[in-house]
């Protein structure tokens, strides 16, 4: 076997090729789970009965009226479950609850001959509820001490000592919102039972093996009696890592009980009101700097809103704590974490998996306090970047730390940082009511699953007698281009043209015990497994070629579908070699396997090396803010991002662009609102559609977007030297929010620290502008102006003048998003 990262001559990886399903996508020919319904005769349709309370006991459930509705076949309740009435891995998510935990919680499901019959049947079901007190907001949960799960701590050194030696200290709090996945394809499942009694479930799932396990335990079956297949997903973003399991179990239960196929597809409102989102966070912090702006100590408590059940909240919180440092060295740190239990949807994985929330805390701190330190925010960030030889708070060396400086230097040049700064200063001096701002922020993101056991993958590769190749692996395709990369890996490893390789749908009876396609590890894990399987086959074929060409096997070369050898002019066509191998009874298929080496993690101490490597990047963004309305334009973004040696540059650039825009949506536009009143509608999600939940559109894209892949960046520990690209680009969007902060600051006096709500909607920006203007007026009168961060024992020279010292002293700690 060759080294994992070594590329042969003329590799197919690294070539710019289009997405393997691009033509199917744009013509509408690509099949998704719900498209298969028309191919299944007699399919029943499922519809939920959703509770109109945030928290209540179910005291009565009468399904008989529903059975009187024409077309209704059956109502599924807890009494029908032959196995375990639970949809989660923590056994805290009853599939059919007797206690409603959030507004919209499904208490039972109706099966009908048509979707309309099922819907009318659901309306006819009679349910009695006994309302109970509910906890909705993070503030309410913290006050009520409503927590669930573990409360880990990441620490290094002595945070108290670090703060004590700091000459400039600040404290504050920060609350920021979640994010709806809003994938194009809502949750969907289609299940039937074959003649052998096997349950076969088509599911839009990022984790087919776990979907298989949940179906099996709900039905009281063994895993080998259940097969799950995922053709492709119309987006996932983490929202289909844990949440599809119970829905697929409902469809499977219905299929077992009725003997007919059952289709379950949530409409958009159901998907929004029933499934989890990105975790909102609340942070309380205290930070200290020396006179050079170097961070001395940080103490923080992060509280994640987990919703009604644990789901993936514990690993999400763990990753947030492991990323609170982002790209910066903090010598003395103490970061505590806890998970609030609230009566909302069970919050779940979302691109970045807690990393963005942890990183945002320190980025917000640096952006806030830079004016008080009298240091440009970009310079403050640069001074604190990790340097070679330094390690994270949890004890992992930051390998290739020099890339952070190299990337920011290259980005400064490509993004014309100095020229644009001067242009912005000139623009702002000439415009009283419109201001521009620019910011550069870095990214350091760890790649691997928090749970070490998940860092493994399998693949199955077949070479047929005509030389064609079929590959199957455990990863799922959600539009991110994983299948495209796997075809390129297989073609490279075998030495054949890309056209020779086809990829089969992901299913649990081909590759078992797979991990979720998540944690940005899909290409790393599955690529390693595909490469391993292909190299097993190639080594066998090289033996056949060596005998034919009278060479040593190590002298055989296979490239572009042609077999040659050192010291000979003879050649063999790939197809001829394969056929010769078949007649020599050489095995032409192989199961591949890969496990990530070098990982170790002590979750009880939150210490170790949980990541294979770090992905780096940086972005410069420029915005323009209207001081009258808070409305803003994204003028330009420049990105330099480290993907190692790209497996597929076109796919990677698309991932960077898409991740950046999704991050900008989370930070500036997308705002989830629940009814927090004491009315009967308390707990209802108010943002139930695209009409009320603002998503990024073309008008929110930067007018100029330049993306450059960092060069000379081979990653020795990953397949063909590449690096993950799914999640890290999302955090490049920090630059947009910090650019907004800079533009808002231009409306105020020098040294004014901008408090900016998150998401930084035009409304939030307007109030920040208003505060900046009032600060300028008060500063002109010699009064207090700053309202962003409370100092704790500020050292001399914190503000450079006595006025700002008084401003800081009179500050009250800020909030994040206004209630």
C-alpha cells in the first residue's frame, strides 16, 4: 500500500471536474427519497398529530374518530411499538410521548391512502392535554437551573493568575441565536417490508447506520433485519445526522403493521416546527490583556440551548469549548460548559457542530475591546495568532501554525487591505450618514469526530470483467460533492479514467457500521477506505501485469487506463488486464477500511488530541451601512482557505462559497423567534416559513467574492494530501459581522466599543449605530459614552484618556440579541 497522502503521476484527484450529479440536478432528473413513492404501488402516507402546547401531559388520546375519515387506514400510537418507544441514542426521546415537551411535538401519526386523507384524519384525532409550566429562553433556563447532560470544562494554567497579571481587564456577556438548516429537501422516509420480512427504508439521512439501529430497536429487530438506503439528500448541514431516525422508524413501523409501503415527508412548516436547529448560546466572560494587546487570561461559561432532549448537545458543547480559542493562543484559560433544557425543538448538529459558537465568543470579545486597547482589530488578532510550538488549551499541538500568518499575509495582499483601508477612511470622512467598514478574521478548525470511535469508514469496490468499476462507501451525498471526490480517488488509486468509475447509492447492507457523513470528515474517512480497497485490487492486477510483461511488480505502472512498465515499450489496455486477471481467477473486488490514526481523547478531563489536523483560513469583508435604517450592503469578500492539496478544486471552491454565505446568514440575517408570551400560543415557533425566516439570497451575496485555495499545503495525514472543506469556511463569515462592527464604529467617537446584537440584522445594526451616535454626542459633552464591555480593574492607558476610563467604569454588561 502506498502512503496515504502520496499522489501518483497524472492523478485524477486535483482535476477540475463538475459534480457527478450536476446534470441530473439541473434537469430535475436526480432522484430523492420522496421521488420513489410513485414506483411503489399501494403506498400509505403519514401525517403527524402535533400538540398545541410547549409543555403538557397527554391525559387522553382517542383515535377512533380518525378511523371514520374516508381513506384513513391506521393511527400509530405507543401501543403499537413492539420494541423500544424511543427515537434517540440517549433514550430521552420517546417516539410517541405521553408528555409533550415542545409546541408541535407529534403525539401520534395517521396513515392514509392519500396525504389529504391522513391530514384530515389527524385533525379528527382527539387529544386531552394538561398544560405544565414551560421554559423557553436561555435566560429562563439559567435562572431556573434547568440543565441536562454533562457540564465539561476545558482549562490550562491558572485563569485567575492570567487575569490578575493583565493590565487591561474586561468582562461581559453575549447571547446569540440559532439557525434553521432550511435544506431544500425536507425530512423524508419511505419504508416497505420484502418477502423475507426484511424492513427496507429509504431515508434522507446523513447517518444510515444509526437510522438502521433506531428502526431496529423500535421494531424489536436485529440490525441485519433492517436495511437503510440513502440515494442523495437535497441538503443536510447536520440537520439529518440524528433527526431522521425517528421519522424513518415511524414509516417502518407503519409498513410492518399494515404490510404496505409507508411514505413520510414533512412539509416545510412541519419540518421547521418539529426538527432541531443550531444551538443558541449564552456566554459570560472575563478577559485580560497586557499593554501589547496579548491575551493573558480568559474565563468563560458557555450555555447551549439544547431544547427538550440531549440529541447531540453534549458533543456540540464539547466542540464549542475546544474551539473557544479559535486561532489565538490563550496562555491561561478556564472555559465551562452546560446545556440548558428548554421546551423547544431538540437542537442538533449544524455545520460547524458547536465550533462556530465557541469561536464567535472570542471573536466578539476581540472586536469589542480593540478600541479600548487602542489597537486596530486586525492588528490585535494578528498579534494573538498561534505560533509554531504552541498548543491548544486541551493539550493538542497546533501543527503548521505558521500557516495562519502565511494565509493572513497572502490575504492582505490579495485583498488589497491597506489600499482599501485608506479608501474607506476617505469615504467615511465624506459621508455623514453612510459608513463603510472592513475586517479580517482567521479560522482554525479541528477535523475529526469528537468521539474517537466514529473516525473509521468502509468501502466496497468491484471491478467487472470489462474493466468498469463500481464503488460503494459509507458516506452520504447531500450536494457537497463527496461522491465526486470518491470517484476521483478511485480513478486515481486504480489508474483509470474517471469515466470508468460509477458510484452506487449508500446502503447499510453493502458497507456496515458506518459513521455519519459529518464533522467535515466524509472525504478523509471514506476516501481512505476507497483508496485502501482500490489498492488491494491494483496490487493483484500488478502481479498479473508483471507476469505478462516479464517485470517485477514494483516496475508496473497503471495510468489513464494503460498498463506499462519500466524498461519496456509493451503496453496492456486496462480492460485486457482485468479480463486476463479474471481468467487467472484473481479476485477483482475488495472491501476497504480506514481508521484515523493518532487520535486520543479523555472526555472526562477534556484533554488530548481529538483532531487529526486543523484547517486554516481567513477572510476580508467590506460592508456599507446606512445610518438611517441600519440596512447594509456586502461590498466585497476575499478569502484564502487551506484545503491541503484539493481533491476536487471546483467542488471545494463551491463549498467555501456556500459555507461562507451560510455563515453570513447565521450571523447577520437568520433569526428564530418563539412566542415567549403567557398566551396559549406560548412556545410556538413564529418563523415557520421563508416568508418570516430570512434566508440569504442573491441580494445578500457580496458584490465581489474572491476565493483562493492556499497553495503548497499538502496534509501528510490525509488522503492524497487533501483537507476537509465542509465546515471550516462557515466561520469565514465572522469577517462580515466584524466589518459591520467597524462600520457602526465609524458613526461614533474614537475608542467607542460597539455592542452588536447577533444575528446582526439591520434592526440590530440600527440600534448599534444609534448607540454610537449618542456616544459621540456624550463624548462631545464630556459625558460617558461606551456601553459595550465592563472593565475589571482596567490598567493605566486602557483608553488613552480619562474620558473612556469613565465610560468603561459606568458600563453595564451587554446582552446579545434583544428579547
